[in-house]
C-alpha cells in the first residue's frame, strides 16, 4: 500500500514563492486546457502522449511559457485525474450494463468496451456514459508536478533537507528549505498554499508497519456523533469528537455570516464605482490565509482523535466488524447549509480511512457489513426499538439501550448473517427483521421474557427517569443529529 507523506517548506523567502506561484499559475492553464478539450466522456481512452505530440506539433506548447518537462508532467497528471473521474462514473454505467443485458457474453462485451474506452459505437453505453460521466473542469492553479529525475535533494549541516526544483528558465533552479530530515522521493506534487509549499510524495507503507500488535477479540463498532466509535462491549472511543465538531461549526457559522456582510459592502462599493475600496476590502478583510490554516489545524485534530480511537479498538481486537461508511454518505443536497452535518459527514470518511489503514498496518481483519437498521434494532429481543435521543427502548421487554452500543452489537451480529449481505436493500432488511421477530413471538408467548436476559444496559447514572414504556416520546429534547438519525431509514 502506498501512503502520501507531506513535507512543508520552512521559511521560504517571498521571491522564490512568487516564482513558484507564477509557474503553478501557468501550469494551471495547461491543466484547465486538458480538462476543457479532453475532459468530455467522448474522449475516453485518449493517452497523454497523444496530447503531448499534438501540442508540440501544432505550436500550442509554445504558448505555455514553461519548460517542456513541466507541462508534459502536468498533462500526464491531468489525464490520470480525468480517467479517475471517468472511472468513478463508469461504476454506475457497469451497473446499468448488468441490468440491461441478461446474456453473459453481451455483458462481458459491454464491460470490456467500457474498460477500453471503445464504447462510442454502442448507443446504449454512449447514452449512459453521457448520463453518468460529466464533463469536468479544473480551476487548480497552485500545483506543480515534478518527476523524480528533475530535482535534487541534500541535507544541510543542521540535518534538514533542501530540495531544488526547476524554475521557469532552462538550468534555473529554485532551492526550497524543508522542515524534514527525510528527503522526499519519487514524483512530487508541490502544492502552494498561503505562502508555504507543501511537497506531497508517495511512500510504501511497509516502511510504516506498526510494531504494536493487535488484540485477540472480535469487536463490532458503530460510528457515533458525540464520539468516534462505540464498540460492542459498550466502550466509547474518541469522546471529544462531538464537542470539537460543535465548536468548529458554531465558529464557522458566525464567521461566514460576517464575511458575507463584508463581501456585500465590497460589492456595493464596486457598484458605486469605488473600485479601490472594494479591492482594499477584498485584500485586507476577505483573505483566505488564516481560514486555510485554521481548517487544516482542525482537520488534523479530528484525524488525531479518530486514529487514536481506532487504535484503541484494535488494541483489543484482531477482527473488527464495521458498517461500510463510504456507502452511507448523505447527498450534499440533503445536508444543505447545515455546517454541523457537513462536518459530521466529512468525519465519516476520516473514520472509514482510519479503520482501513490502521487494520492494514497492524494486521487485523476489517469486515464491512450492511448497516441498515443496526441503530434501530434492540439486541435483547431483536425487534425495531423506539429511539429517543441516544436511547433505544425495547417495546417488548422494556430494556433500555444506549443506541450506539446497540448499534455496535447489531453490526457485530451482521457478520455471518446468512440472509443479509452488504448489498441487501434496506427494505428487504426491514422485512427480514420483522419476519424473524414474528417467528420468535409465536415461540415466546410471554412478552416479558427476554431471550438474552440483559437488563438496564443503559449506564445507571443516566438511567433515572427513563420510564421507557410510560414516556417514550421525549422527542423535544433530542439533539439535532439524533433526530436526523432516528428518522433515516438506512442507518
Ligand atoms: Zn427486549
């Protein structure tokens, strides 16, 4: 497995930064041009070499104002981006092929045409490609891709690494001091952000293999909101997460409102012809340097909490069962402007990444299961319980569960469930749960006998006044996200 490492420039002088920024700006034009001309699905299968040869032959290359190696590398990188973008859309087209053709040879032909990019003559495939693969655009103008034979690295007396990369003129080099003692290797991606250069490069993960062994148990985990994960023993991991998200989303909300107000003042002065004032406001009050810094600080804090939580789970378990978090992403439209939910959706992706990478590094097994209704079934009687805040009430035996704990137990039980696979639709899952409950109900006529016999699973300190059956509808006290989760069908 490859992982990306990032080295940062250390006290780079502004002159050098400006030179690099100019180069990145010119390469941004190349990038935008590749997307504009070859980003359409119709251009599937085009190779970067073809584009290069054509642009060198027709003189387009002379208008870029950068060295040949720089723009060629950018073309290669952009074509790779475009095919990744297409491949994401092709997943849906593949499913359409499966639905459309019942004959196995026809299906295979469809798949291979898709893979090779030779689907243009097939009207059905062409229609689906246009439907699912959109023409992308690129506004990226802060990146320079540098091939491994185009730069040198060396260590200074203090041990820190310097790197020199080609400038705009032939034989001109720009030396960048880095904040690391380990020299970057392979193809580099330089990203220029707020006066600092980030050097991204890939290294093999075996170098990073963890020495910490994993545990011996098997554990189910549920992604919560107030914490990163709850395991099937009821332990919470990464409990600071909810507070962190809340603070950040409150901050962003007021900050963005104030920025909008200032922006409207700038626009008003521009309308009134006071161009200088508008520019002054944009320069001094609407910059992005501090905002970017704050965001990256916040993101790295969330990542630390998340990875620490996942490590804590794997300290105990060598087999972790989790829901497939990448499948349950809510659509951007539904999230709307609610910053809090957008942040929460983003942390799901971080958790998914942490589960995959920590399991791989520490040698434990990760099984992804279908998560439909796992946060609504009570483990005691395995019926759909009544959700109230973070509690789940069993309407059959009266047990009260902490919802995330119940979720984790259900996730664990999904592993090896003969009827519910990762791809079983959630309507079928609900049907199965009800059928099974009905079967048990006929076998157990006394409603109060719980088959497992676990009671009061909710922490006793919070259990006062729960009154599960008398007062199930304390809906007004639900936190916003809890309400959303309780309503959603496929949790
Ligand atoms: Zn029960």
